[in-house]
RNA sequence: GUGAGUGUAGCUCAGCCGGUUAGAGCACUGGUCUGUGGAACCAGGGGUCGUGGGUUCAAGUCCCAUCACUCACC
C-alpha cells in the first residue's frame, strides 16, 4: 500500500502508479476539487466517466459543514459522498489564509473566524489530522501554513520552520495506518528557503511530498525556479504533488520538471464563469458571437458536452445562468485536463514528452512560446 | 366625462429655490480569477429628459397646449 512505482521516464518527466486502499492511480494526474465532498455540479458517475482518479475534499469546508463526526458516522467520504474511488483531503491550512477572517497564527496553530457565520474555529496539526482521519480519505495532507505572495523574508523563514514543526506533530498525531500522509514543502519563491524546507521535509520520509505555497499570485518567473528546485530535492521514488496548480500550460511545464500530481479549482471555477478550456487557451462562451456558433466546444473532445451540445446552446445556457450549462462546461474542462494528462503519460511512455510539450505550446502560444515555458522544458531535459 | 398623478439609459428610479459635460442600481459589452462562496473586482457603450410652443442670459427643472399610461370619482 502507498508504494509509488515509476514505470517510464523521459527526462525528468515520468509516469508511475500509486496504490491506495480504493484503487491504483496512474501519474501524472490531475485531481478535481470536491470542496464539500462534491466536485461542484458533477456526479460521481460522471467523475469516473471522464477519467478522474482522485477527488480532493476540503478539510476546512467539511469541518464547517457538515462536520467530520457526521461524515465519519455516515461512512466517511467514500460512503457519505457515494464515491468509492480514492480521496485526498487537504489540511485546511490554505483556506485559513484565503477564506478565514481575523486569523491569528501561533506556534500552537491557527484561530480564525468562519467565513460562513463568524464562529471562532481552531485548527492545529493535531486537529487537522483528527478531522482528516474522520473524513477518511486515502491520502491526507500535513497541516501547513501557506503565506501570501509577497511575504517578507523574516516572516517566510519563521513560517517555513513552523510548518516543519507542525509536520512533526502531524505525524505524531496520526493513528490510521490505512491513510498516507503527504508532507508539504514551503518557502514561496525564495530559493534558499525552498531548499531548506524541501531538504528538511524529505527527512520525514513520508509516502509523498507536496510543493505548496506556489500559484498564489507570483509571476511564472518566480514560480518555476521554485518548482524546479523542489523536484530536484524531493526524491523521485515518491509522488510529487504541486498544490493548487491547474492551468494547462502549468501542468505541461511542471510534468516536464517531474511533478506527478496536481489539483486545482481552475477547470470547474472557470467553467462556472463561462470559459471552456481548449488547446488555444480559453474560449469565452459568454461572448455574443458564440450564440450563433453551431460547433462543439472542441471537436477533438470526447466529453458528453462536446458530443452533444453546440457552443451556441451552451452560450445560451451560461447567459441564462442555467445549471446545465455550468455543469457541462465544468465537465468538459475536467475532461480536457484528464485528456492532457493521458496524452502526457502516453508521450512519456514512448519517450516523446518533449515533442508532446512543443506541440502543445505551439497551439497554446501562437504568438510565441514564453521563456518560462521553454526554460521549464530545458530544465527537465525535454528541450535541446 | 371630471379630478389627480406619472412620463429622464433596455428596466427600476434619483436629479434641491432654474445654473458647468444629466447620474445610480440592475441589464448589456469587454476583461481579471491556480490547495472552490454560482462570489468578487476592473473597464466600457448607451439618453434630442414623451411631443410642440412659451418665459428666461440660462429649462430635465417654471408656464401653456398636446399625447400616452395609472389611479380615483360620476
């Protein structure tokens, strides 16, 4: 259980598989975010049909409602949410930063106000692990702090060290052997602190490692050196999970650097805002001209929306704020990222990841492939 | 038929005792959104102020007529 095996390698990009109590997952992979135990608007059956392998549940949201004890009583996430595939829960640390009001961070943990009703809530390494054990995911995450960008150096240093002490407490608090706890390396875009954090984190020898604290507003030129350094230090024998990253170009560039797992709200959130992911980037279905466009979102796509609906109809639905439209675009966007990862796995297996990434980039960046993307591929050994 | 009221942006309305380039919310048109609030934010287009006269240096605002709509009463 929780043994990660690498199947193929091409430069730094690699494919692999990871055994969880609820099934084997193939990497690299993208995980949809199921905030409240549901991927917004998408049923478990659809999740399986589009090729999702792991669903991410948010500890923060599930702690506020319906509460971990209730979820546990009703069968854990697998039973309660009626999805028997692998689950991963985050630690709640990120939402404390992004949603919590009046948060106060101390050595003990974090006290913050619920964004729903203002209730004072405490979250600590022990509490987070306890909640995640009750929720029952296959993979749980260490309770970390994700400082905002930009953050001053002194604060970042304190935060990185505190997150390491919190990691130790998480591992100590952990009681279930059927869950894998992934540690999270932090450090923002500061390469020295990244190194300190990653090296110290590796010593805990957890079954997987996450790269946290990125995609919080920093430029790509700051983000990629941090990813590159992290994947050099985090061992190749374990899955490497880049948290919160989900732009298609970021997946392609990060896989080149050796990242195995991603999660992001991007495909579903941007879908609810009326944007469909396509090889050229994003298609805005709210634009007036889409109302007369009979083509599917993407003729190459095999998702339900692309097989049945026109851009015109979806545009009409989105404008009317009709549920089906939001659902279908979300479904398509998730399928798009899964297809992208399937194609990446196939390219790695035949040692053609560089060609795959270049083909992707030529469509995605018709006005020129940005330097950060080229550099990520060069650093990964996929661009001569 | 009589009396009263209302006509200002696509919609709902604000515009003081007459005083610069007539405003707001929603809608519309673009844009932003990376460990999820169907949220939020940024920018933009759009009005001969129902119509016709009059008073005045100056009228969305005051006066007269007229049209439309609403309500009340014979």
